[in-house]
């Protein structure tokens, strides 16, 4: 008897892996978008640069501006609801 016949194939991921994959995908999307925005802006504008903070992507902001962003996808998956940061 072959191993494959005795042990069924498992096609799933541990929830922790899903979380890490979501965060990694969001990071790549964020960094790409921020680089494109920076390249499109020819001048050095005053204010805060956009950044990735290890869980969420923050857009550029003027000094004194309050920024609110939607809850990151990975956190929505964990908590099962939407919200803002």
C-alpha cells in the first residue's frame, strides 16, 4: 500500500499562515503604491510621507492633518468586523 493511499491529502493552511500571507500581500501592495505616488510627485511636499507600519498602509498627510484608514484586511479576518484606525 502506498503512503498516498493511507494518508489523505490535506489542502488547507493554518490560520496563522493565512494572517501572515495577508499581511505580506498588503505590505507589497502598500510599498508599490507609495513608490508610485512618490514618483508621480515631482516636488518634495511638506508633511508626513506615507508609510507601512507592519500592519497597515498610511497615506501621506499634511502637518497637523488627522488620517483615518480602514481596518487592515488581516485584522478584519481575525476580528470578523470592519472598523477604522
